[in-house]
C-alpha cells in the first residue's frame, strides 16, 4: 500500500483541535479555524481520536480527513482575480 501522505505534509502537524465543555469541537489548520463539529459528528470524531491516541501521524490524518478538501491550491489565484474586479 502506498503512503497516504506522500509529501509528508502531516509531519509538521498543521492540524489541531479544541473541545469545549459542551463537546463542540473546533478544527484548526495552521492556527486558522476551518471547521466546527457538534452533536453526533463531534462524538464520532472524538472516538476516532481516542482510538488513535499515541500515534500523532494517525491523529493528523484523521483531522485532515474530517476537515475535508478545503484547500485546493487555487486560493491565491482566486483572490488576485477578485482584487482586479474591485479596483476596476
């Protein structure tokens, strides 16, 4: 089986999470909040994290999968196009 993190991006631990008293989970990518989990979704997430305790790479992989494909690589291009429309 091929490694999932081919470019070793998860080694830098870009993902983190915070849990509130009422079990709301905030997921962060490089210090920026990218997703909020509530209710059953938060419970399932916390169960997965608990099962992966001790394996930081597995925790990072779970966090990456839960946040989804929010970063596609075209953010800089899109923001520069929007700036051009605002100025013109």
